[in-house]
C-alpha cells in the first residue's frame, strides 16, 4: 500500500513541475507596452460631474456620480480659463470635480453635511491646515460651501484658495490604483 501512495506522490510532483515549467516557457501573447502617459490613474469623483468634449461642450454620456472612480490621464485641456482632465478619447471632466485644489484654511472650520448641518462627530479642521476642495462653491441654506469629500463641506469663507494654473499631479490624496466596481 505504501509503494502505491509513494508512486502517486512522485507522479503528482512530476506533473506539477512539468505544468509549472510549461507555463513559464509558454509563448506570451504579443502586447505593446503602453507608456506611462497612456496608462490612466484612478481618481474618485468627489462631486457629481458631467463628461465634456475638447471644446467644453457637454456630451450625451451619463454623468459620473460622486464617489465613483474615474480613469484620468495626465492631459489637461483648457477651455477659456477652466481646466478639464482627459478621461478617454475626446472625453474630459472638470479638473476641480475629480482632482481638486489644495488650499489652506484661514479659520478653524467645522465639517457640514450636504444639507448644511454641522457633523458633530467629525471634529474641527484647524486654521492653517491643508484641505483639498472640489467642484465649485455650493450654496446651501444661503451660505456658500466648498466640497471637501463626498457629501462633506466646509464654509467657503474659511478656505483660502490659491490663484494660478493647475498642474497635473497624479500624486494627490484621492488617487486609487484600480477602478472601483459598484
């Protein structure tokens, strides 16, 4: 009985070795290596955003909902003074809706919900602290707010926004390496 078990083990080990060797030596499918510029980096849309063409005209594509991952390329297109970031061939989204703008707080600030109510468990963002704002200012109950995340806002008067051109930086805080499924 022992010899039969030993023979099965030997044959099993040999079979595994041959299969592994065959996988290693198998001809690989020819693929063209994409340059880093061709590979998207994934960012989460922090506010709902529409898809635009290279002229800044909204396309018939569905809007991208806040919280969904968007495959972005490092190509930035300006229409007037508004920057758009490429997400596909002749498809762009507003840069501020996906990448955002790094700012500094000029006052201590509470975090508010989309209905304008202070979120008591979220604490306080401190003066001179960094914050990334998304989209444009949104008016909630007569006050203006900046989005700082999906459904999270700070009062616009507490944020000091820098002036100048945006640059493509795939190393900002809401970057993911893979698209999300849901």
